[in-house]
């Protein structure tokens, strides 16, 4: 007999979760006094449009919320992870304002140690993250910011390249 997949139920938010989400959602990551805003830097460093960077920031906030309401480890998409990496460089904003004031707890970033066991672990955590996203927000995470596990964990070779001195030509898809 084939097992039937039952779609996850939408989780009813507690009052504390609603308050937390509202605090996270209203957290301003861009410094209005900076000549280069966080969102502008994020877009520039990743080759994204400003609109895409702003959407990635919104998804980062959802991920931070999910970490706070889950007692299990979670894994972000690469796009959300890029927001997280950059936010960690803004130490005052991340540690004092977000973690200290908004969340009132520390959220540490734990990178992989490498190897097949780690790959499997993070793959499972990513699946869990997407399931929780659906359950808490009531819809699937946007695929352009939260790709499938197959795309998320496809081996890639990332390298920072100064586009002022190098030309980049995108390879055609195979």
C-alpha cells in the first residue's frame, strides 16, 4: 500500500510568536545615514537587482524567525545565507540590535565541516526549513530565493572576482 503524503497544517501562531515576527519584520537592516546602504551593498556584491536583494532580506528575516521558533537546527538557501553573511559583518547591527534587542538571544552561524555526512545533515535541515516555512507562513517559499534541495546543494565553485578588472562571460547551460 502506497503511503499518502498529507500536506503540513498551518501552525497557529502564539501571541509571543506574532510579537516576535512583527519585531523581526520591522527591524531595519539599512542604516539611513550610510551612503552605501546594506541592501545596495548586498545587491552589488551578489550581482543582484536591488529588488531581488530586498526580497532576499525579507526571506532572511523569515529564516531568522523560523530559527527562533524551532528547537531544531535549520539551513538557509544560498541567497538567504548571503544576506546572513553580510549582516554578520555589520557586527553592531547583527549582535547588538538584532540579536540583543529584537531577538533577545544569540543566533550563531555554523558552517559545514565538509564531507558526505555534513552534506546529508544540511540537506535534511534544509528540507525541514522549507517544511517549517510552509507551516508557519502558509505558502511555499519562493523558488527563486529558496531553490529545491537538488539546486541548493549542487556542487559549485564560488570565487570572488573583481569585475572592474575581469570580464565574466556566462557559460551556456548543458
